[in-house]
């Protein structure tokens, strides 16, 4: 049987559907009962409601060791998708505890239970930093501890160190580093929040860029890697590097709303994130535009997907076309 953590999130829910469609027996962890409805709604979105009952749900938490004992009974492989995604400085302790300590717990159970293989969903945020002579980030790009990294990136990098610790102790592992993951069904998470903001009439765009990938490509490749004899490797999963302005325009056109028309240059973003920070101090609400978020929208890092394309002889879905297919308004 396969264990999936984070089964009520974008990647985990799509992964559960993919595994069941491929005839796998699956157990998924949930922390709150009502969160399971998100996954059920996704199955319904794909007209696969009948498959939802094939998921065995277990109440557990990656930070609660006793609850994991039951979750790991008769498990042979593990997909660790659970994580906190936040760029709000107030979430630093939560990020480190969940993403690093939680991953350490999963690794320890995998070792204790002699799990055949573990797949960890990391992020391009945990990849290395370009040296002066480098122009594109690969799996081999080295992390420079003297350079600035946001709390989320540090937590994902720390989690990867726990995965490699497990590998040193005899665990077979795979790490995937997806870019910005695009997929339907989770408007309150990750890229879903961005899509919702554009739907609500977002005015600003930036000229920064990053790697994007469809959620279906991510889970398909994860499954292929876990089914293969490939172990102890990491792979960047992006379809292409895309300028934010271009992706914003595609989303707006697909949703039949006005395109963001004002370029948010560094000065504007600098003022805006500071105002958001002040607002969050007085309201105690989550800061959705922190300094780190602003930096990410201005970054122009480019990522290579050559390793995964060569290793699996695979290709990626065109992200613009994927958006048009999945988010089209009738």
C-alpha cells in the first residue's frame, strides 16, 4: 500500500487520483475531517467521484509521532507532499517546524518501517544560487548559505537535508523540485490564489519570470520515478520559464477578464509590500504580499528541465494551453 501525506492539497489530491487510476491501493493522511472535502470536490471536478471511496483516510499529523504509527502500517512506498507554503515572516517557526521537523519524522518512520522508496515534493525555492559565471539553475547548482533566502526556501532546503540524511542511512529516495504549479480545484492555495486575484481584477503585472508546470505533469512524473529503478536523485519539474506578465495575460484572457495593465516596478512593489506589512500588524491577518513575495515577482531566474526530460524521455504540457483548457469560462 502507498501512503500519501498532504492528500488534501493541490499536488496530493491530484496524486491520489492518479494513483487510484493506475490501480494502486492508497492511504492518505488528514488533519481535519472537513479538509477531505477539498479532495472529494477535486474528484468530482474530474468526474471521478466513484474513485474517491478507494482512498483509505487516516487521521494523523506529520508532527504527531503516535498518530503516524497507525498511518505506516503495511505501507511499502511513501509520497511526502505535506508542507506549509508561506512567505509571511510571521510564519517562520511554523514553516521550519512543519517542513523540516515534519519531514524528519516521515524519514524516521520510513527507515524504521523499511519503506521501499520515498518521494519528497520540494520546490525550486530550495535549489542553489547562481555563481557569477552561471546563467541557468540546474539540480547541481550549489546552495550558497551566505546569500539571502526567504524562510520558505530555507525550510524546504532543510527538509531536503533530512531526505538526504535518510538516504545516507539506507533509504531509497527521490526529490522533485516543481516550479509554480498550476492546477484546478484549490483557489485558496498557491497559484490558485493568483488566479483568483486576476479573476477579481488584479491591476498590476511584473516583468519577472520563473518556472511553471501543470499539476498533472508533476504527479505523472512522480509516479513514473517511483515506479522506476531510479533512486537517490533530484529533478527540477518545470515545463518552461515564463514571464509573469505573459502568464497573467493568459489567465485573464481565459477567464474573460481585463488584463493587468500597470507594471509593478521595484519602487511600487517596495511601497506596496510595506503597506501590506503595516496592515497585517494592525489586523492580525496573513500578509499576502511580503517582501519575499515582491522579490519573487521581480526575479528573473531561469531553471533547466533537461535532466528529467533526458532521464524519462518525457515532455511537458504547454502551460498556456493547460490554463486555457482547465480554466476556460463558458
